[in-house]
């Protein structure tokens, strides 16, 4: 079956970030503090999201790998500038 494991995120606030004009999101957590995940059919996905970790004023560790990004950051920008489709969808 064509399916995918999705990690869900929630918007932080009701407005775009003033500095970047992008949405800020955080992982959706269940009652036990675990990230909410679901297996969904590929036909239900409109477009993938490109997330940029919010790293603040600290330097990132040199050994940080891209595959560890979802665990390394608490919040993310949803990059609407990744491509034309992202810009239209994430307004």
C-alpha cells in the first residue's frame, strides 16, 4: 500500500512571524508528551512541507545531521519560499 508516516505539527499563534513572514510550528504532542504521528495514504498529501529549525542565537553543533533535525529543534518555520507551489499553499 502506498502510505507514509506523518509527524503532525501545530501552528504557534494565529499570525505569521513578523520577521520572516512564515508560519511557526511546533510538534503536536499527546497527553504523555509524545509526538503525534499517523500512517496516511499518499493520495491524501497535497504537498510536502519544508521546515527550517528555529535555532535562536546559539551555534548549531558541527556534527548535527539533517536526519536529526526534527528532534534537535523545538520549533520550525514552514518555508513558503521553497518553491512556487509552497508559496501558494502556505501563503
